[in-house]
C-alpha cells in the first residue's frame, strides 16, 4: 500500500472514530435523559402516593365569649349570670384530639373573650371547616359576645346568618354549644351542610362531654351522623340524665344526608 493510500486510510479511521465517539456521546446523553425522567417519574409517583394516603386536614375554630351578665329575675332582683368554665370545654376537646391516631388531621384553634369586631378577623385567619361557638345564649335566640368595653353584646339570628353567609366555602359544620341555640342552629343549617345546637339550657359538663366525643369520632373518620350518635351515647354512658342527654340536636341542610358527611377521611 502506497503512502497516499495509508494517509487516506488513517483519515478514514479517524473519521470513523469521531463518528463512533459522537454516536456514543449521543447514546449516553439519551440514556442520561431517560434515567432522569425515570427518577422524576418515581419522585412524582411517590408524591402522588403521599397525597392519596394523607388525610384531609380540617380546622376547628373555637370561639368563646363569657362576659359578665347582670339580669333581673322574676322578683325584680338584679342577679349576675354565673361565669362559665369554657377553658375546661376547650381543654377536653384538645385532649380528645391529641389522643387520635392521626391527630395532625385536625387543627384546633381557640379564641377567648371574643368581641363582635374580632369575629371576621378570627374566621379569615383560621379559614375554619368547623366553627364551635360557646358561651351564653338567650331564650329568644341570641348569642352573647363581648363589646369593645367587654360588656355583653347580644347578637340575633339574622346577624348570625348574615355572618355565616359571608364566610368561605370551606365551612361545613357549625356547633352552637350555647344554651337555647337550637333555634339558631336550625336556621343556619339552610346555609351550611350541618349544624348542632342545644334545645334548652345546657349543663357545662354535658356540653363538654358531648363536644369532646363529637370531635374525637369525627377525627377517627366517622360520618357526622355516627359521630353525633357516639357523642350522644357518651352522655348516657357517663350517667347523664336523659332530660340533659337529649339536649344536643343535629340539623342537616335539605338534600344532604348526615351519613354522607365526612369531615376527616379515613386512609
């Protein structure tokens, strides 16, 4: 083979090596991209699994109002309304939530000595799934809050309904732990999925036992109907007289079944 032929052969070999190297780099790049996409898909699949296995978190906003109330009895004597132990109610609810297998599924936020001017501030901060009102209620269907001077301020049903209508769509349940609140609850149930109220004056221990069991059962992933029944049964088990145990009442919006209301979903 002459020198010219050897030279051409070397150039051809060099060109072949360059082509092979280029092809190898392209294959390597393709393999790297495929591996990157595979890893990203695994990461995405894991995130989807986490989302599917996680429980929907709900927010409970506990709104307490306990101003000093002076009233006149039938004999015309001025009397002071007994102060309520609302902190015990909140504590027992908190403890029942902390005992749940998945206690992180519920956020429990308490607000004390609530003034009417604070209501929307608290609601907008918490974005509640459940609002739990507790404190005094009147026989003519009013809730008692604080005014700016911490004197009692009475809020009627129409104002309560207007407030509920102005709240985010995340609100699903309103619990009125106040005395004589069934008249409020039944009207508010036209605007949310469900409400709970008290059909007469209610003892503090009854309201506390009922609420603690209600939220515990909700946290276990039971329907609202079952949670309410368990809360009522808890009153009987604890030896509460029937006349007191029958005070809480559940109201559901027309067209909705309490058996189908799940506030915390099971895994």
